[in-house]
């Protein structure tokens, strides 16, 4: 009878240990499942970015992976840290409003040798000037570009448009076509947005370049005023 009282009065230690082990096992199982879910998401993100030739937005990745935005953003950061820590040949970059896998800068020389092919002709001085004006003043019309440069900008703008570096952005109040930079421009220059362009106010030309620019501006002003050049 006394033994029955003692058993009823206190919990069986073996049962308590069993319950503790069960709770610990459940928590461990949940942690394993959480790690597995994260790993599966990161694997899916990596695969999608590998297959895409264009930057993919986090929102698009959310839809494709059927995951929450915060989960995708965390997964992207973990992937980027992994590539950096493991010194891999790939880097995960945020460009043009999306995410893209690209080769590590240290591998550029080897990649160029492997995929060597005729290069796209570099931009001419006129095209570079026109592109810079559009980048900093966009949206801007061709007549405005011509007034700034002092010469006709039709050919340069047409070439930039053909190469996909600029695109039409509607019309001005006077009916002229407006231009702005494209997503290709952002990717080529490694920018997430035009807000990352260098601050033009910090431009500090050498005396030689400053003199050349001054002379060109004076010639452009004279041309607009109809003054004959010597």
C-alpha cells in the first residue's frame, strides 16, 4: 500500500527522461527541416540565376520559388557570401534592378581567351559624348543633345539605339523623341541604377583636358553663332 502511495505521489524518472528525449528530438528534427528548406531554396535560386542570361528581380524569384520575399533575400545573401568565402569563380551581383551570376573578375582574362571572338567596335568619341549626356540628363531629346555638343547628334544616337544602350522614352512637349539609358547600359557599366553614376560635380580634369574642352566649347558656341572658323 505504501509503495503504491510513493508511486502515485511522484513522477516516474524514466518517463520524464523519455519525454525530455522526445522534446529534444522534435526540436532537432525541426532544425534539420529548416536547414533542408533553406538549402533547397538556395539551390533553386542558384539554378534559376544560372539559367537566366538577364538579371532576375527578387520578386520574380519569389514567384518561381514559391517563397516569401524575406526568405529569397536571405537566400541570395547567403549565396553571395558563399561564393566570396569559398573564393569561387562566380560572383552574385545585383545589377539593373535584378540579380545575376557572373564570372569573377580574376577569371576575365581566361574567359576572354576561351570565348575570343571579334569584338564589338568601341564607342566613338561622338557616341561616348552622346551617351554621357543621355545618362546624366535623361530623358533628353536629340535637339537638346545637339545643342550641348554643338554638332548634330543623329548618327551617334542612332548607333546607340541600334546597339541597345539607349531606348526611346516618349516625346517632349515639342514632339521630339526623348531618350534614356537602357538596362543593357546598366549591365555593361556594372550599375544597379543610374543613381550610381559618378557625381559629375567631382569631375576634375587635367589642365590639358580642361583646355581641350574649353576650346571645343568655344568652337561649338562660334558655330551656333555662325562665326566662321579660321
